[in-house]
């Protein structure tokens, strides 16, 4: 889902492309007659194209249909191209051989919806130009051949459909790659939980939701007690296994709406939407109890956790302040003997 920055970038890019198209059309109207003597129908076709493109430019600039700007720009481009094709031989026109690239272009700058729309329009136009090719005015003065037209029309249609499938394949692979990169950028490589980057993204979203809906939001900061002793006595590889197992145990016992991340070292952090501090304290106590009853790694090591709990205070509060309050509560929990839940003041 594109954010506002991406939407604005698309809008600006669309405007620049249309401006370039207007400049190109206007230049061709002035320069082409100096070098090529063509029928007046080409001149009037260019004038109509220039007017149509200018109208579309003002529609985009006014931001009337922001979600459909790219789709409309592709369709307008087709409307501009088709008359030129019709008067230069239809499927026999040299320009027609570039049409199979259009679904791919639509997929690249638009998406699946744009590519499908363009493909349907191109297939309909190509089939129509093939069937009614004998009615088209070919100003290139080539001799019309029904056999040649149907042959070219068939392969042109096949190429357009193939290009649409290729565009869809490209989009799917691109989406898979983007998802993988996003996961790598937001996922802790050891535990598979969110990392600090992923936490910041979701934390920001939940803070905005809480402020907008006036719903409670709580945070739990967790530290594995005496974890340095595990690393010193059994090695960091066993320590890593313990962290993985603790993280998964915590995750399995949270609600679907809750967000858990590795905060660093042996610390975990949990965001609890629609949860007051008292409700978060109950969840924290349940997690503490579960961890204390389990053993971890092949050495069946007993571990405990200390948890600091705080709640979003709305007025001038933010993620950093919440984390600091939870950290102070966690520190008091350590001072008071560890393996306990401590609420922020």
C-alpha cells in the first residue's frame, strides 16, 4: 500500500510525463511539416492529440482522480496512438510492433490493474483492426492483403497477451522480492521476531490509532534474568537457542493484535493495543509465570524474566517516553529481586 510520499511522487512523475508529451506533440506540429509532406489528416490528428493531452494535464494537476491518474494516463496514451495506427495501416503499421511492450510498461509504472486494462483495450483494438482492416485508410499507400493482415493480427494479439502474462509474472516476482527485503529489514535474524526497525514502524501506527480512537495502549519491556551467566557457562550458541525459545514462547502466548520484538541483547518488548496498564500487568504476570515453569535448550536450563509495564498517557507522550518509563520499571524490578512484574509510576 503506497504511503503519502509515494502517492505524491507518482503524481509528480505523471505530471512530468504529460508535460513532456505535450512538448513533443507541439514540437511535431511545428517541425514535422518542414521535413515531411503528409496528409492533413495527420495534422488534425496531432492537434486533437495535443488538445486531449492538455485537458488530461489539467485534470491530473487539479488532483481530481488521484487513484486513477496512472491508469488514465496510459489509456490517454493509447487514445493518442490508435488514430495514427488506423491511418497508417492498422496492424500492418510499423508502429504496431511496439504495442506488445505496452502491457509490460503498464505493469512497471502502474500495476496489475493497469496492465489488465491496457491488455483488454489493445486486444479489442487489434482484433477490430484485423477484421476491419480493409476499411482502414492506409496513407502509407501499401497494397492491402487480407492474408497478411490476418497473419500479423494473430501474432500481434498473441504477443500482447504474452506480454501481459510476462508483466504479471514480473510483478509477482517483484512483490516476492520486496516482501523478502522488507522482512529482512524489519525482522530480527536470530529470533524471527521484529527488530528495532520493525518495532518503530508498528509502534508508530499503534500510537496514531490510540490517539485517534482514544483507546488504551500499553507496553511491556522484558529482560531475561542473569542471562550473562548462561553465555559464560554454556556458550553463546546455547544462549542464542534460549533467546529463540523464550521469544517463541512469549509470541505463542500473546493475542493476534499484540506486537512483539527483540529490543536488543536479551531484552524483548511487547506492544499491547486496546489494553490498559492493569490489563497489561495481568498479561505480563502470565508471561512471567509461563517462562518460570519452562526449561530451555537441550540442557533444560531454567530461566526467569523481569517485566516493566507502562501505558500511553496521550498528552505529549511518545514511544521514547513510554520505553523510558518501562525501562525504569524494569530496573526497579531487578533491584527488587527479579522474576517479577513492575508497573511504571
